[in-house]
C-alpha cells in the first residue's frame, strides 16, 4: 500500500505535467494566432498593393486617353488651319499654294459655316466646299486642281447650290465648261432661301440656266443650252409668311429662265432662249407671262423683243407679283401703266393692247395710272 506522500507526489507530477501540456497548448495557440495574423496582414498588404496597381493602371489609362485626346485636338487644330488656309488660297486663286496645301493633307471636302447679317438682312449660306468658292470666283486652274484631288462636283451648299450653279450665276463660262466636262449635273435644282426683310421664302427649284439667265450671262446660257439644259425648266416659286403668326399670306412665281431674263431686262439672253425654243407664252403660278415681267420692270427693249416673237399683248394674269398691288386679270398694259413706264405703255398700245381692258375688279389701265399718280402715262 502506497503512502500518502507517494500518491501526492505522483498526482503533483501529473498536475505539473498537465500544466506544462496546457502551457504548451496555449503557447501553440498563441503562435498560431500570431501566424494567422501575420498571414492576414500579408494578404491585406497584397490586396492593397493589387488595388494600388489597378488604380495606377486606371490613372495610366486615363493619362493615356487624355494625351490621346490632346493629340487629337492638336491634330484637329492643325487640320483646321490647313483647311482654312486652303479656302483662303482657293478664294484668291493662288494655285501654287492650293496645290501645296492639298499635298500637305488639306481636306478638299471641307465646308464653311455661313453667317447672317441682321442689319442688311442678308443670309450667307454655309456648306460650301473649296470647289464652290473656286467656281464662284472663276478660278479655272484652281477648279481643275480641286477636281484632280477628288473634289465632289455634285456637292451642294445648305441652299442646294452646286459649284455649277455658282459658276453660272457669276458668268464664268470657262469654269462652267470644266465642270460640265467633269459631269456636273446641269439639271440640278437649288433648295431656295429666305429673305428676312421681306418675310419671303424663295422655294428654289432653280437650275444653273435659271441663274445664268437671271444675271444676263449670254455666253453661259448658250453653253448650258448646247450641253442640253432644259429651256422650259420652272422654279418652285415663292411664298410670303406673316412674321407674327407664321402663316402663309400669299405665294406665286415658278417661272422659266425666259421669265427671269425678261424680268431683269437681258435682251441678248431673251433672244438666245427664244432661239433655243423657249415658249414666249409660258406662264408662272400667277399666270404672268415673260411679257408681264418685262412690262412690270419697264424693259421696253425686251418688251419689243417678246412682241416680235409673238407674245400675246392681251394675256391676263391670275395673281399678284411680289409686292405689287395688282389683282388678277391684268394685261401687260395695265401693269406698265400701274408702274408708270410711259415708253412701255406706248410700245404696247402700238402693238394693239386694249386700253379699255379691265382686271378682275373692273379697273382699266387708266385707273391704275391715275391711282398711282403717273400723270404722263
């Protein structure tokens, strides 16, 4: 039988042993905790470094995008400078500079913006290419250089004008011939334009022949006619709107090249159009003949030319002409009397115009002259 001391000693050893084991376990646990904390800290650091790396990549990408944008802006500025220089060189006919700029990459298709002058009520349309400018100013060599560089001969401005329209309007026969040789469309029509001061919208539909006839360019008219331009083409006319309500007040027009040449007094052009088969009796939307137009504007030589071609001195209108207070049913004599064109009145009377003819309101040419105070008529 073991004594109490021995048992106690053994138990003490056991307790001590268990205590040591416990301490060891605690120590291991604490070490594991420390190792775990270090591992988590390491992973956290790795995450932070990864996040910083991603952020740096984003910043780098943003910086690269910004630099790319800056480069694009710089390139655009350089291109704009070239394009502006090209337009200036084209407008002034500096052919060597035009060729240099084209070789340097200036855009042959660049277009302008246009502008509006409120004081004069003038709208300068935009959308014109360098070819428009060269054609307008009659720079044949520049036109040829632009076409050789790929310029679009059919390009239209905001109002629908082609380079051929502008060359015809300004009487540049040599340029017209170059454009026609480049297959420019001689039947192209414009879109019209507003006249702010008058509240009038010109609807368009004018061909290059219309513009050449209106401005009296006989050589261009003949060139277009030989090329096959339609001598009977009619424009779309015009309409006037109320500037307050925006409603259409009246409308009319829609004449042929002969109407325009007669209205503006271009005798040689009138003769060229008549020789090409233009109808001397043709009427616009208001029933006005070329003779009405010439009588209204007082072009006695054109009146004589039209009468010699068989114009009807008794033809009656159907509506107003622009701002003239002339109702329908008016003959050319009535219109000439209303306007006070004494010489034209004499020419029409000599051609057999009826001095007693009345308009739709029963007014005679005498009424018209008296109303307007034209004593000599």
